[in-house]
C-alpha cells in the first residue's frame, strides 16, 4: 500500500526527536511506526507520527506512580496513594534522598547512632508514652509487637476484632507469623470483661485489641474499654489503626485517640503513618519502655525497618503536630477533614464556571477512606457534570487519559467532581480538563 511505503524510516523519525537520548528515541520511533502500520491496515488515519513518538518517549522516561487529580471525595484513597504529604514532609524526604544525612550518625559523639532518634522524642512528646519506635507499615508494627511480647505464648483477642484489611490480608494470619497462638473470646457483636478474664492463664502473653478499621458492627453490641483491659494485669497491645493524634476536630471524634490508650497503660499502641496521621507509609509503636525495647531488640525489627525517606517525612509530619493549628493548616488530610462549606462551595462553583452549561453545583457526600471512620459522611457541595452524548463512562475514560489524569466518580449518570480532595489550583485544572474532554 502506498501509505505504508510513505512511512518514514525509524532513524529519520528518531532524528526528529532532537535533544532526546538516542537509544530511547529509536525505540519510541520504532513503536510509533509500528502503531501507524496497524492503523493503516485498519483503514484509520496515520496521525502525527512525531507527536506519537515523542509521547511514547516521554512515557518511557516517566517511570513510577504518576500524579493524578483526586476528585472522588475520598480523602485517604488507598488506590491513589493514601495521604498526600504536607509540603514540609515532602521537602524533608527530598532532602534525605538528595544528600547524605545523619541518618544513623551521632554528630556530637562522632560515632554511629540510631535512626529512631529522629522520631522517638516526637513520639514521646505527642503521645505521652515512655518510648516510641517506627517501622515500615502498620501491619508490621502489630506483627513486631506480637512477636516480641508473645511468641510461643497466647494472644487473647475478641472475635469481633478478627478483621481483614486491604489486599485480603487477615489479622489472624498476620499475627500467626509471630509464633503466638490466638485465643478468641466473646462473640462477633458482644465481648465482655468476663470473657477476657476466663481466657487468661499462665500461658497468656498479651491481650490484643484491634480497631475494626473499615467496618462497624452496630445495634446489639458491647465491647470492653481500653482502661478495663489494661486493668487485667496482662500486657495490652492496642492496634488503633489510623493514628488520631489531634483533639478538637469533630470528624475524628469516632477514632480511638493514641494518647488515651497510652494513658490507660497499654504496653504497646500501634498505628499507621499514612492514614489520619497524614504522613508517609509507616507503622508506629509507642508505649512502655520495656515493651518498646523488646520490640527494638527483636530480629524482625531489622526486617521491617523504616527507610530514610519515610523516616524524614514522618519526622517532619510529627513536628507539625506540636502546634495543632499549624497541623490543621499544613497537613492535607486534616485540612480536607476541616474544610469549611464556603471554601468548598467556591471551589465547586469555579469548576462549574470553567465547564459551562453542562455543569451545576449539587450536594454530595465525601468519605474519609483508608479504613477510617466508615460511617462518617462529609456532606458538601460538588460539581456535577452532564456528560451528554459520550456518557459518563466515556467522559471518565477521557479524563483518566489526561495529563495529569483526573479521577472522578459517577452518580446517577452524572460525573461528580468533589472539591474537598482538590486544591484551588487543582480545581481550576480539573475544570479545564473536563471542558476539553467534552469538546
């Protein structure tokens, strides 16, 4: 076919991609010409080969997770990377990655130190605990505490707390790797203090309380307060899940507070860094000094060690909590939770104005996500877009193919853009992206 013969050579197309790495330019040119051949055979237009090759080249150079705009209204969106970092935390991680640092070096003594020194003082200050320790994620924190305090012994836990977390990982299976035996007490909906008392014996290592995370049992229920569990005379490991460190925020009223569990006398309190804490992926353990030292000395501590980038971001995030007003202003997750109606209304209206007559402001419900506060509904304004002929699914597909991709949700045939999970500038970009996709 004449059109096939008219296609440029790989090397001539690669040469058009000047100032780009030669080997990658050749690869991108070869792929673009191959795709053009397929389009010609299918009776489709050839298109702009140079543009296609350049986009393919940039796709090769752009590795790792891409930035997306989250217009879903789910604040801690697991599929979209959970908590976005505060600027201070992102800068700290960048510095730690770009330069050498005193990660495990004591500058005063001129000898090896420990990476935990960068966060332990902050953890003690913010939680009221005697000691603190950070690992690479929340499940690792629970596993390490169980292994250090109960390996070869029994862990007593309520049946209503044998939860499954994301990715089909189940708490009993995680804890089983510690070498401890789980002893279940109570029922799914009701567990009393007497149930724990009957299960305790000479072989009991710890009592485990696990926050139910992304589900709630309501109605005919009963559970034991953390203060009562700590009064049984057995070490308590409290997995509080999301890490609520700040008070006075109504949206967090339903989450167990870390300082309360510490004050109750828990041996170890475990929580995640990348959920309601608003930091990087991390698992945090705070509690009694003897219990934390046992965790620190356990061989698993090395296997679940936190990396330097996450450690730097975690330290910067925790520093913001020293001033609650600063934390609410600078930590994106807290800022989204506390967003006021007039701010959200203005942001939703901005998107509607940019999109035009096919958009209007409606009331919608945002969610916390990330396994936290599953019953909490954050009602507020959103921009609803009538997709017209393409339909909502096709419009959503076009937006996901943008740069940056825009992720929205669909309700009753409309595309919803929730302003709670967008900044003012992101809302402006989102509005323009939808307007372009509709054209």
